C-alpha cells in the first residue's frame, strides 16, 4: 500500500511539472513584423531571412559567475518560428543579466530598435529592460523599465520600440554595437523567465548636419613613418584658445606619462619634426582595443566650446587605420567622440588630418584624453598628434596690427642722458662694439625670438616675438653701467600682438640686477597697440635696494598676457622731469618703518587643530642637485620670524633628495661641511622648534630621481636619458629591472626620520610631492615601504600622503582612491591634495583673470570639494598642501584674485581643512603666487594682507580661549584605545564636557555631563582616528587621539 501511494505521488508531480512548463511558454507567436525588408536590419527574426550581424547566445553573461542564466532557442510553434528563452535572470547583490553577442553592428543609420518580449505568469519576470554595448565596454540603457505586474500584461507579447537617439545621447557609438544585454528589474513578480523575439532596427535616421569638421590637409607622403612637415598652423587667436598641446600657444597641461590602464600598453613620446622646432606627440604600439591616455589636469573649459586636434597616420600599413578619441575623468569614465574615422578607406594616410568637434559632446569631468584605434583599415600601430586645444568658435579673430614704419626721436638733451640702446645719443658703431646683448636663459618662453631689425635705415630696433621675459646685459663685454644719478629709465615700446576679447592693454615692467645679483623691480606700465608708447620707470624704485652704480642686467617682462609681440627702442637713463606724453610710474612711497619680525620663543599649539600655514619653497627649485647658495638655499631665519609675526604656525618645507643624499642608498651629506643640506635643513627645523612652529618636511621630487644623467621613477622598470641636443629628457624606455627601488625610497626616509625623530615640532613627513604619471599600485607600494621604515624610528610624527596626477584635489578619487588602504601602525596618516584655480589647474595663470576664471568665481569649490568628499566618505584626515593666486603688482595680478583667495580662505576655515599656501621663502619674493615680503621684510604682498585675517583664529574646533590652557597629561585617562564601542574617560579633576571630532574637524559626538567617570558610546562611528576634547571643571582642556575599530 505504501509503495502504491508513492507511485501515485510521483506521477502527479510529473504531471504538475509538465503543466508548469506548458504555462511558462508563450501561448501564441509574436506579432509578425510588417516592415519592408529594405527598411530593417534584423538581428533575430524569422520574418526577415537576411540576418544582420550575429545573434550569439553562448556568450558570457554580465555577472560574476558567468552563464548563470540559461539562453535557449525554442520552437513552441514549429521549427519555422524560433524564440529566445532566457531563464535565471535575477537582481540584488548578485545580478544576473543575459548577454547576446551581436558582432559589430552599424546601426547609426537606423531610427528605432524593436523587440517583442513575453513574460509568463508562471515564473516570469515582473520588470524588463535592456542595454546596448559598444566597443565591448561602453554600456547605455534603453531607459525603459517595462512593468508586467502593474500593467497586468503577463502571458502576452509586448512590443517595445526605442529611439536609437536614446543610446546615442548616452554616448554610445552606434556604428559599433557589439552586445545586447537583457535585464530584470526589481519590481513585480519574482520569476526569472522571459521570451524574446523579433529583434531588429528599422527606419532611416535623419542625421542632422554634422557639427564635427574633419579635413585632410594634403601633401601626402607614404614613404616615411614620421611626418616630414608640421601640422597646419592654427589660425585661432591666442585670446580665444585654451591650450593643451601646441607650440603655437602658451604652456598647456599634456602629461603623457599618465597610465593607459588595462593590459595593452602604448609607447608615448615627443619627437621634433626635422628642420623645425615643432614637437609632436607620438603614440606607438596602439593596437585594436588599446587606449593611449594623456592627463590634461582639471581644466576650466567654461569659456570655450570646441576641441581641435591634428592627427597623422603613416602609410604602408605603419599607421593605424581607424581613429577615435574620448574625454574622460581620471577613472576613465567618459564618452567617445564617436567619429571612428576610417583613415584607410578615405585614403588619408601620410598627411595631417584636422578634427574640430563641439565640447558639448561631453558633459562629465574632463581630466584625460584617451586616444583609440578601431579595427578597420590598416593594422599599423603608429599615430602622431599635434595642436590639441579648446577654443571659442563664435569670435572674430582680430585683424593683424601692422609693423611700425618709423621710430620715435627724443628731445632730451644729451647731457642728461646715459644711453643703453638709443643710437640717437651714441657714437657711431657703439652698439656693435659695446651695446646690449641677451643675458641668456632666465626662464623665459622657449619659443621667444629676439632679433635686431632696421625700421629706419642705420638704426637698430629690438624685435621680440612670443615675448614674455627678455633679460639683457647693458654691455656686451659684461661690464656694468652707472645709473645712480639718473631719475628715470626710458623705453619706447610698439606693441603689435593680438589682444584678448576685451581688448585689455598689454603692460610692461622692468627688473634691474646689479653685479652682485641684487634685484629690484618697478611697477607695470600700460602700452598702446599699434603705436609707439613712451614709458619711464622711476629709479627711486631701485635706490637703496640695489647698487645703481653697477647695473648689470635689465629684464623686460610682459604683463597681462602669457606672451606678446613688441618692438623696443630708445632705452636710456635720464635726469630731470619725466618725458611727456608717455607713461610714467607714480613716485615711490616707502611704507616700511621696520622689518616685520618675531624671534621670541614660543610653545607649540596642538598638532590636531586646523592650521592655515605656508610653504617655504627656497629649496624646492633650481638645478637639481645644483649648487647650495646659488641655485637654492634653505629658508632664512628671517623668513621664519616674518611668518611667525603674521601668526603662521605650520610650515611645509620642501627639499630635494639628491641634495641630502648624494648617492642612492648612501648616507646623508653630514660630511659636506658648510654646504651640508641635512645640517642646513636641521638648523631651520631647530629654530622653528624654538619659535613654536610646526614643520612638515616635503620630499619635492615628483617620484623621480636623476642618476648620472638618467631619470628613474621609484619602483618602476624604466628610464629617460637626457638629450643634450634638445636640452630635454628623451623618450621613456622600458627596462628589465628596477634601478631606483622602493627599498631605496624607504631607506632614505628612515635616515631622514632618524635625524628628526627627537625634534618635537615635526608635524609630518610628506613622503613625495606631486607624483606624476606613476602607476598607482607602484606608488602605493613605495608609500607602504616608507611608512614601515619610518615607524621603525619615529612613531610621533604624522605621515603625509599625496595622490598621483600631481596630487590633484579634483581628480583624487578617480586616481588615488586605493591610497586609503595604506596602513600605519600608529594611525597617523594625513592625505594631502593640491589645486590651483587657473583654467588648466597648473598655477601658472598665464592668461588674464577673465580668461583663467571665466566668471566661475566658485571654481575653488569645484576643485576642492571632491577631495573633501573623499575624506568624509572614508573618515580620513586631510589637508590642502598647495594652492595660490597671483598677488597685486605682479604682471599676472588682478584685484579680483584677492576676492577669490579671500573666499578660498573662508571656505577652508568653514571646512576646517588644514592648508599650506604656495608659497613664501627667500628667493621667491617675486614669484607669481608668493606671500613672501620684499627683502626688507616690511613691504608685504597683497595676498598676505588677505590671509592674515584668517590665520590666528582659523581653527574653530576648540574655542581659542581654551587652546592655551591644558591639563597635566596624568590628570585624565581614556580607555580602551583603540576602542570598539564604549570609551571610558576618567579624571580626578572632574569632567564637564566631552566632544569628539573626526579628522577634518567635524563634531561627531558630544556629551555634557559632570563627573569623574564618563562612558561614551561610539558604536555609530566608522573606523578611523578621532580627536577627543575633554573640558574639565577647573577650566582646563585636554585633547587626546583615539582609534575607533
């Protein structure tokens, strides 16, 4: 009897299973398509025998398990009617979507995509959607989630038609559709089955007139693998251009050391076209699927609307056959241009091709340009790129200004004049024998050209093209000139370069160096375009600052523009009243009574509070290693005294590794006598300790080191060799071994920490300034090795970590997120970002305020907020290590920069984000962004007058009235530490208040309760380091760090 019962149960179960399968299948065929075959591209439909592309169901699904869905072709209505059945679709933490490979389908000429779908009432999905994939990676949704449940449309075919513009607007390349992805939504029934039929595109898309312009420039040469001629000269006025990479405009950010990501690595370099000075960007080994990335920083492109680039693909199957590119963020997220230019089909190899495309194509962050090769045409691997810039399209390029045809003749009496370059006041042949001559390289624009021309027969005039700084000796024989009795220095200037869209005038200023290299400057004076302007600089700006009886070099510098074109004549000193009409400096007024200095001893404030500090950059630049005392020096004690007097208590002090350690792996240079770098640096730290000032030691080397004329990166198997002919580093060369290892890096930091571990004022060890294109994982390993090495000798100081891509604040998460996983045994890591507010985020501020800021007065929030958000998200302590704007009086200065930096200081105070302004320090008193006073330590920069409003009460986490009071360390106990949930605090003095702050100064917990024993529940806080501030009943305040597990 029992056996019979079991048999009946088995038969019944089998019957029920069969009925479920029958109910799960469609009860009728999908509607028969009625569109004409010539209007359709069918991927899967029995109604159209000619198939387009392919419909491969045995293709990896989009999930971590692969093939977790089951895709089957079924024929419920006979062999002539195939239907796709998908089982196993799911949502949640492990999402199972079904993917079908379509090959490479060009649907760019189609208007709609159609499919019929069917969800059975038994185990059917409740919500349906799908995606298309192009380039095998870019995925865009159809933006429809069809809910069978709410519509009660189970057990029937539903026709879905999606405009192809939906995918195109999402950034999909419709010419290269590779995958159809079927997805289940979270709404409706929990089933896993859906049926699909009649997948086809239809309708002829009406393409709007393309706003992309692509032009082949001819002069084809298919015999060479390099361009023999330069790319076409750009015709857009510099005032309307944001440059990335073009010799025809100012400096731009175009860092091709940026990692390519992925497995396929390209070889990127710069080459110079023969018989020219034109550098072009070369990409080699760019194969189908690989991507050549170039970092462009965090540019502000609000004032431009088009992007231009020129490309060159060599012939004879050496160059790539199909080209496209993308703008992406640092994480590689962004859209392709979608042009997929088939160079081979068009017969455009061996010539420059110009591409102009609207920037409206992209809406996200633009931090990288990603060059790509498609699979069509030539299989070559070479590509050249030049003239990459954004520009303003709807602007009238200014008409060229004619060259001068005359030269002014002056009326000053010769007895009142000392001529420097004015043949009117000279004996014949004077200039040829004794006259002015270029003083060589003083950091001027490499493209600048200086030459002597004859506008008037027998008279030499100096012509400066692409001029930003022209230094000249007053005598060819390097002799000096006595101008001590002169009242003014005169020049005649004819400016004929283009002005910006606002026709802002060009300004000029002069700097005079005496034979002892003391220097002083006079203010800017405006000149007129297209006519000669007489300018007279008062010599009272130089008296008592330099020795005017021994004038050696005069530097003529542009103001308001990155470069300009001018003619210069009639340079002389003169006595008496100023020459009129003309531009004349205002009389010099010395507002200084005495130097601003505070050398009194001080007490260090709490390390944990927020600081507004400054970089003292004296040892950051110059030739490396260079000569101590000539190319660089360390901050003078007077620098410390000045900034202490202004209230600064945190100093970031850069140094260069090859100066402290002459041989990689060797000892520090203690035995270098009076020129010992480590001793000089230690002396500065010791004096700062006496003054009560914190010091952050910054290895200012960009993660690189020059070893015997070869440039290496820490932990990287590669190098660059110095090219003396071109006066630059050569191309990056891969190597089989790492020469400059992470062990070298760690060992050097251990030696430095050993020197400074006993100082009480080391706020932090800043492991590396602005790592550039180094792989983030390699950088991580370098940092981790250094952290462990430092902690072997010093557990007190904080360790400061800068992100890659120049420590960019705006792109921090995309480029440096992994650094959050660094481990410090004592949990004292501080993350440091950098930012500037000019268009290309470099801090050079080459153009006018209007061009750099473009009305975006809150650019600082856009640049800083991503970093702050990352800190808050990960509960990390952070700081801003570099930022700045030009000061009033500098050639690039503008009063509106002071309003901008005022807002920046206020914002940093609001966010309680510690920062160090870039920069101050001896040798940097004339630098564009400086807050260093003049050499009298009395004449101050405009930026400091803004900054000092915020310095002394910058920290708001602890009331300033309480900061100076502090209880004896033995009076209070916090335990356990590290703490998991409950923190116990005891004090015999009596506790009045307990506040907990995270490491960016935000209050996260507060307890107002009196007693000698307080227990604080911290269960809700995330893991990380926190500051506990305990106010005692006697008024004292104690600050302690805790670690939350």
